[in-house]
């Protein structure tokens, strides 16, 4: 049976992990490769690296990082952050990334999804969507949720699927950082109305939230950052609890 | 031991190269037919769309070489699919090594299938030391139905071929190079054949 996936997300700046990552047993907590190895050993199913740097050397630094992660880690990983062209994607995949995730560039130029899918295949193109509710309606936002767009979540998600994306990573800006659970109602609607996998993001605080997002939210995978980085939740114990709740996981 | 990964411009080859390196071997990328024919082990990778990958293969003449190889050959993901008789994707004629037609998943399941599924009914030396129901990583929209050459099964809406074998030719729908320790074991089994 296909397992539900648990995905830690690492924020990267200039080739280093940012935000206090609380791994005492780590030689270098800022080294993404070291962290990736640990998460892989603990049973993470996949990793996401989100590059938030804005330097001119960004492209090369990120490609180097991807190369070193691929060299050391035997589980799949996705790279996102500022990717906006076929060239960007080509470099990352050639260096060993399994998938790339695009966000703002897809909203600004939806044709980019078709172009990337035609060149590299659906299987490696993830479209990330950030949205929050305004007057009861889910509105797609840019720049980490700061800038609202004209687009509505469900229409945009369907368009993204139609244009050939292999997966959707949906982050609820209303839930992100609250540690109060995922946006399960919107997730369930996405999962039911679309026929591609949906990754839930934003709101993880307790183990129960993961159970809820797989059962109530019908998510195919769940992504989180701080609960894993600060060891509030261990991946192995989380998966054991999911299994007890009848959710298929890889243990 | 000389390991050659067939380079025909289709797919993420770097990860396979790294996985082989982690096992203590070296692999070279090559599109040269002499070099491929003289290798001890040949790996035939591939991701992306079937008809354009097949076109690249034909363009390089490798479509004639691969079916004649005598050493162990491992096709991975799209590589495995191209070794079949045909693929529904882009209405593609394959290499015909495996006697099965690749078809698309029905829309009763989410397509593509992405993630970790279990392998069952293992019946080949490729899986020596691997127990039933281990998880392996796959990403695909098309599949090879069960057939006489099936050596491992996977279940996604229905049971299908997770791996195929005919004589010296092996194919895995999953990515051993991305399937954690289980995948490395399978890759190691292949390299030690």
C-alpha cells in the first residue's frame, strides 16, 4: 500500500540552514547535508530544501548544495525558492535534485508549468501554493503570504493540475506558525477535487495534527519544519503513532 | 568491475552514480556503443516522457545495441518501461525485451503515484536479503501489468509489476537509488551478479 509521507522542510540561506535548529548531537547544525542525513536515518520519507537567499551567487551555491545532498542521502528531495526558468530547473536536476518546487513564478507566468512539464516530465514539478482566507474565501498569496493575488485557491489548484504539475504543496498562511493543526477542510477539498497528490503544510504542532491531516484532510503527505528541527516531535515516534491510528506509513 | 550508465540525455543520472559510489563502486556515463558492450554491468536509467526518450535512444542508435547485450542490464523507471514492448505514453514502440505493454493508471487512483509503496511476491536474486513488504520509492503514471516476467509486485488500485526480469535483463519501476537502505541492497545485488 502507498504510504503517507512525512517531509521535514529546511530553510536554506547562502548554502546554510537558517533558524535555530536544535540538534545538539550535530557537529554543525548549519550544514544542510548533515541535517539531511540525520532526518533520513530517522525515517523521513522525503526532504524539502527551501532557498531564501537573494545573492547573485545563489544559483551556483544552491546547485553545489544539491550536489552534496544527492551524494550523501538515499531518499528523494525537492528544491524550491526563486526558481523561475527552464535553466534554473535544469541545473538543479542535473546536480541530483529529484523534484523542484515553483511558486511565485508559476502565478506570474502559468505557462512556465507547461514548459517545465514538457521538458522534464510531471513527476519532478511541484507547484507550491500559499493561501489565506479573506472574507471566507481562500486567496492565493505571494512573497511568503504577504502579497494577495487575484487568484483563488481551488481554481488555481485545478489550473495547476491541468497544466501538468505532478504534485501540489499547499501552505495555509492562516495556520502556518500557529501549531494548531493543518487546514484540513481546504486540504480535503483539494484532495477530493484534484487527482494529483497533495502535500499539507502549515500548522503542525502535535502528533495528532498529522493523524488529522491524513484522515480529515485526506492529504497524501505532510510537511513541517520547526516541530522536527526543535525535536518537539521525533519522526519515528510520529510514524508509530500514525500506524497505531491505521495510517499506512513506512517504518 | 566496469559499470556503465547509459547516457542518452534522459533523466537524473547523478543520483544513480552517487548510489553506486556509496556502495564502493565507480560508474561511468557513456553513450558509446563499444564502451557499453564491453561493460560488466549496464544501467539504463530514464525519467520524463516515453516517446521523446525513445526518440533520443533511436537517434543515438542505442535502441539496436541494448537488446543484444549479454551482461546484466538494469533498467530503472522509464528505462524499464522502454525495455517493454510498447508504452501507451506518446504511443511509443519499445525495445521489446519484456513481453508486456505499458499502460496508464486509471483515474480511480491519484496520478502520478508518488511515494513509498511495498514490494511483494519477490522471486529473483535481485531481491536476495530483501524481505516481503519492504517499502521502495516510485514516481510514475504508467505501469507494466503483471506478466510472465514479473519478479516483484506492487499494489496501487491493482497489482502490477514493480520489477521484471528476462534472462540477463532486469527492470525496476521503482528507484533503487532513492529507496533508502532497501534500494541500496537491491542495487548491490545487481552489481554483484
